[in-house]
C-alpha cells in the first residue's frame, strides 16, 4: 500500500490506511515496534497510537520501541511521543546487550564482497527474543525513511536488526559503514550495510508475520508532515515499498547547495538530543556541504553526556573524536574498543578529520569535558547571543555584523551536500 501527498497526509487518511492494513487478519497478539523519542519527527508516535486504538479491544498488544543503543524512553517522553492513548505500562524496554537471540550469520564471504574487501568477518544476526519467540500473529515495524550515516537510508529492516538488535550486529554494521565511508553511503539505498540487512532479512525473517509501516516526513517547527506512507507485509513487496520511500525521501530530505558552507550553525532540540552520540548528526548530515577550513557551530542546550549508556560514554571520554586514522590505530591497540566497534565507528563519524572545525556550545558539559573529547567549546549562553535559534531561519542567513552563515534547525531530517 502506498499513500502520498505533497502537502501531507491528513489524519483521516492516515487512520483509514492503517485500518485497511489490518483487514483480513485474525489477530490475538500483536507486537508494535516504533522508533524511540530520537525520531520525534517521524510521525511514528501518532501511527503507534492509532494502531493501539484500533486494536486494543480486539487483541493483546505489546509495544517495544526500537531503542538500539539508546536510553529507554521516560514516561514523559512516551506521553509526548505517543499521546495519552498509549499506556506507559504497555511499553517494553529492549536491551541490546542481554535481550537477544542469535538467528544465524551473514557469511564472511558475503561481507567481504559487499565491503570491497574492507571488512572480512562474519556478522551475527541477533534480534530481540520477543520477535521470534513471542507468539505474535503480527509484528508491526514502524519508522521513518531518511538519510542515515551508517546504512545510507534509515529504517526498514534496520529497525529490526539495529533498533531491536544485539551487540554484534550493531557493532559490526556500524564499523562496516565507517570503514566504507560516510560520503559513499549517506542518502543512498544499496550500501554495504543495507546489503547485509537485506541478506539477513531474506534468510532469517522471511517466516515472521512482519509488516513494515514506513514514513517520509518534513517538519515546520513542531508540526510534522507525513508526505509518504508505505505499508507492506510480503517480502518482495516490502523491498519495493522501501525503494519507493527512499525515492521520495531523496527528493524531500536531500538538500543540494551550489556553494560550500564556510560557517554552519546547527541547533539540537533539547527534547531530542541529550548526548553527542545523537547530537553528532549535526556533523554527519552537514559534512558534505562544509568547505575545507570551514566551521561547524553546534548549539546543544540539552546535551549532557557523550554516550547513550555509561559504557559507551566512558569510551568516548577516554578516546575522543580524534579522526579516522587515529581511531583505527587505537582500535587495533585496545581491547575495549575492539569489543565495542560501534563506539569506534561513532568516533570516526564524529570527526571531520581536520577538514573543518567543530565547536559544541553546551550548558551541562563543561569546557574541559568538551575539549577533552577533541571539540572546540563556547558556552551556550554566549553562543546564542550571536546565533539565536529563535530568530534564525533555515538556510543562508546574514547576521547583524554582516557575517554569512548557513543555519540548520534540525539535522535529523536532512542531508546537505554541494552539487
């Protein structure tokens, strides 16, 4: 099923499509897999709430946000994301370190081929045990297709293998993307990581009652517009629908500039971005548009830490965003990074390799903490005197002193590059 609208799908159209997707299904037990609060503008919260409302009197429903390595959602975040109609008690927390079962492996030969020889190890296919052993008649995976730094275009089977996946798949897929290179991946479908997910889905998920619900969105302020809705529960049709969503996202979420940016200013909504693990989207999504020798100023009022969990946070603090070659050297020499390759990949992604400067403007992290992580630092209160997110508009802006900047209010919804 495909539903799209250039101006955004209405609430009635959305509910009608979701209801139609359930027609003919005899359901006693359903698992819904939405993204977490870090996908605030995905439209997935309202979709989850609609499915829950449609099904709550007909069958048993479990809701497990696809957290990946992120923090569990708080009661307040669930309320803001799903609304009052979804009970907090229905929310199940996925633990990527302990809650998984291994389904099989993506062979080393396949990984070697898709990575052009850059990675030569097998990858374990691990998912939350509920997905395969929970006795569900239907598993609804909901998420947003948007440019992504690891897989190229987010969601589809990534929601299962990373969002509800285990440490080996998460670590290995992130390092595979880092080895292959962000610039070769972002905004594209058939990346090496996506090929690994396709292999894993075809070989290990084909018998599951899995239905994908994919969105393509834009936003204005806090208002989200769902331009595309793609729903499929047949393996071949699912891939086709994902490709259609990719095509729409490439039109709506890829921004092509004619000249490189000398100074970019990116704002991180404090509701969504509380760590550099998430906030470095400001780096990933603008890096292909920033000029050599340019500057990236990140306004990060909500960033309080580096990693999303304590172990990852400690590793980021220990090693810092020191560039690709140095991170690879450190990984080869240190067992703690070898055991946490997703952190090593993240450290590579979050560095500009000296091509442009990166300055974090924070309230909660100290100057010492930020500089020890290899970023520049400006106090947030000082930075917003010149770069005020309440008055800046997305795109090119000329400040009162005549300086020209390029402003991005939400890096999660786009990918910027120079033609």
